[in-house]
C-alpha cells in the first residue's frame, strides 16, 4: 500500500493505490495537518516487552536458481534479510533503522521533503549489532516477516524486536525491487519496479507468488546444512511461522499453502488476491485488521471470507477498533513522533502494542504450545480487539 502510506505520512488520507490492490482500503474519514511538526532530533521505537536483550544482523543472500522476477536481465535473485534474536547480553552498538539513502528515498516517496533526508537513519532502535545469540541448539522458533508493498523490511522492526525479546529468531525480508530502497553491501541501492505506473489486478498475484518463493529460499538458507547465519543451528526447524503486513500478509497465505515447513501464519491488514489460496489449509491462521476494511459482510472483506472457507484448522478473525493501515507497523509510531496524523483514532503506540501482543500470543500458542486465553475471547485489557464470526457477519 505504497501510495496510501505516503499520503498518510504527508498528512492526507487517500484511496488505495492501484499499484498494490492486495492492500487496498477505503479512505478514512477526517483529515490531518498538511505539514509535519518540526522533527525531533531522534525518533525512537518503543522498547520490547520480553525478558531478553535483542541482537541483530543482516544477510545478503543470492538465489542462483532463478532470475529476478522483476528485472529478468538480473540472472540471480538477491535478497537482503534482517535477523533479530535473543542475545546473551546487550551490545555496545545499536543497530541503524535504515541507511541514510534508504531514509532519503523513503521520505521522498512519502512527499516529506521538509524533513531531514537522513532522519530515519538516526531512529533509535532496541537491538544491538554483533551481540552473541542466546539459546540451545535447535531450541528457538523462527518467524519470517514480510512488509507491505514498497515498504522496506525496517518498517517491521518494532514487531521483530519484540518477538526476539520473547525468545524468537525473526527474519524480515526486503523483497528486492518491491521496496522504495534496498541497500546491498557493495553500496548498490535498488528501487521499486512494480510501484510505478498503472497495474492490473494480476500484479498482486505475481507479488504473492514471488514473495512465497523468496520465503522458501530464505528458509533453505537459514535451516539448510550450511546455514547462512552462524546462529542457524539455534533454529528449531519444526517450529517456524510467518506473518506479514498488507501485501506481505496476503503473501503469508500463499507461502503457507506452498511450503509445509511454515506451521502457522498471520495476515495483518492485507487483502488477498483471488488465487492466494487455492486449496484447503489445515494449519493455524489468523487475520488481524481494521474494521473499516475487514468487517464481515463489507465488500473488501470478501477476499478474507473466500479464503476463510478454505481454512479448516484453528483460525481467528480479529479487528482492531480505531486502527488504520499504519497502526500495525512502525509507520504509525514514527509519524506520530514527527506530528503527522495518520487518521487513526487509536494512539500509535497502542496500535503497535496490540499488534505485538496478539502476534506473540498466536505464535506462542502454535509454535510453543502454550495456552493463550487472549485468543479465545474478547479481553478487558484489549477492548479495542473484536473477535469476528464471518459466517454470522458479527464481531464482538
């Protein structure tokens, strides 16, 4: 939902971009200020809630078995992946949120040229580079994260850090040529190919298939006989799941349907294309979104209702009152810090806190086999979260 988030960040709400139909949503009511407030010197991500300090590293992976699907002249698919993991102790060097060039291109895409171009590169994160991972061999579950269309993997840092602090290894993927900026170790910066121009509905179908292939390749490289990450031996290959935001959420449906190594999945506010799921899915799945788009019976929710019928295992459909598309990732929090109103009635940090809590509860239940009553009924601690029964067109 590249153009929508750009407009949200710029202080205006607009209809979804045709470049990303898989995440389309109606314009929210109300308007925001036309210009951001003066930017603070440093932006901050909320602290993780788990007991472990968090380490992080980045991997440059190359899949020589296929050309790049967006630029076929590139004969191998290259990916940048960020890993977060529980660490033995905090390190001395906090990880950067983005590179200065990524920050510049992200803000330019959002039409926020009044902000310092490198602002997001100085955002204070909670993870440390080079920290030694904690855990026993084959003892840590793995969660793969996929961001929204046009969005770099860094926009899921707040969620990733929280999961890692709770004992997960987290791998967030930059799907090359699907983000406004991806920086490679040699200094190359790729930009977004499908984000420009007019696109037919088949674009989202291609995106979810490309991303599913990316995810399977990353699983191969993290859990194969020669792991790309030196801590790869810590990953429990029997406890791996996936979550994604927007088109990344839609891609989670497809990835689970194609790769049985993924034991559970979450679609966070992502409309699914017609053939995202073509056969029965017995593994656990959760939809988490905003009522403005995904209230059962509304036209945009029909895609979830279609896939819901093919999901025959444990499943939930949860809606967060007052949320907007940016409420589920870092965009809402960072926008609030520079004084930009994204149109959400829900405070930005509350939106991220709810996302963290429910995503962790889901994976704790289905990857760690721990009871999670939060997922079984409405909670007085989280009154914003409604449990929906799409067959009855009800949410409570």
